[in-house]
């Protein structure tokens, strides 16, 4: 359902961009505008953030312009220029090329940007994500799992977002912080646990294919850190289809949704835990800050908090 919504949103975005191009530079309507500039609405996180921003806009009578730039740096800059021409005065953004975005923001200081994660030069605020806590939540859940099941060895693989490969990027920093926490835990366990491979799938389908490759090429990998909820669902489904006994497999996601909770609660899926935040609510709070900039000329960071969900408390989320 969310993918259908994403496709519809992308279609609407395309129409709005064509309209903006035809209307000409600087053309605006009387309705105030806020926006969201996103690499891909195919991911639940970005879709949920845009839905929260849309809710804030609807509540306060703002038009919301959403742009999916398909992980293309040139289209990212085009999206920024388009939003400017449409009269967007405040927007939330996930940048694939922060330096290019900084040039735009420094040249347009009247447009407030809240960027995702680590501060980017020129942005007025950012969403505060505690990736160190996220890494520790993975380790906490994994440690409980191996202890309860008397598991004394096993390798770990990571399924990361494609943007985690870009060094000038908040997601790369997040990956390195989480990797450091995982490596430290492995060392403390005495060397029988090891992080052995990182993969960067572009889609959930590719995450499933990558999981199959891991199962064939890394037979000792039993534990998966997934930096995307869709990747975790795809990985756990692939493991369940390929392995007769999944009792010693462990899949963790940096996000959660009702399907995550259902799989964790089942007790039969290798999907064992996730870090859950109400992303739509985070988007709503972000939207409120964008509106605050337009109405008051002030803006603050948006703090995103997550709770560890596993077999101990998943019933609270069903």
C-alpha cells in the first residue's frame, strides 16, 4: 500500500514540476508553501516523514511541495531550484550531495532548510538522530538473543542504505559509528563473533537477493543489521525460505512498522528486534518547525527518539 502511495506521490510531484516550469521563475500563489526534498519515496522512512509534513501543512493551511529526486545529485539541485521558483520558504531535506546543497542554501538564506541528521553548512536546523544509541540497541537485543539461546559464535552482516557508501554523508557517519559499536561487542565476546560484510542494496528486492548471496557465500553469518525496515523484512523472509531451522538467526532493523511487530511477535521469524520511532510524528514536528520559520522567523532542531522493540515488549506495539 505504501509503495502505491509513493507512486501516486511521485506522479503528483511530476505534475507540479511541469506546472512550475511552465509558470516561470519566481511564480508563486497566495498560499504559503513548505516542502520536502527526498532521495526516494520508495523507502518507508522518507514516505512517512513526507506524510507527517503534509499533515502539518494541512493543519495550518500550507501547501506542501514534495520532490523525489531519485538519488540523483543533479536532480537534487533542480529540485531545490524548483522549490525556490514555486515560493517554498522552508523545507526538510535529505541530501545526497551536501556540498552542492550548501552552495544553494548559502545563496538563499531566506529559505530555511532542516536537513536530515548531521548539520550541513547553510541549513538552519537538522533532525537529531542518535546513531550511537541505535548501535547499542542492536547490541543489547543481539546479546540477549545469543545469551538466551546459548549461542557462542556467529558472524554479522550489514544491509545499509546506498547513501551509506558516500563518505560526505550523515549516513556514512552513522554506519561507521554503528560498526565501531558492533566491533567492540565482538571483541568483548572473545573473537567468536565477527562483523564480516557490508552490502548496499538499492531496493527491498535487491536486499532479498543480497541475503541469498550472504547465506551462500558466508555460511557463518547468522546476524543481520538492516539500516532499513524493508530490508529487514526482505532478509527475514529470504532466510525463512532458504533455511529449515531459523532458530539461531537474528535480524534487526533501524526502523519498525506493524509488519515488523507482527514478525517479531510470531516467534518463528528470524526478524527479532527493531528500533522504533513514530516517523510520521517526527515529520509532523518537522513541518511545525518549517511553519514556525515562515510565521515567526525562528526554527529549532527536531529530536528523533527510538525505542528498542523485541520479544520482551512487542505486544505493546501490536
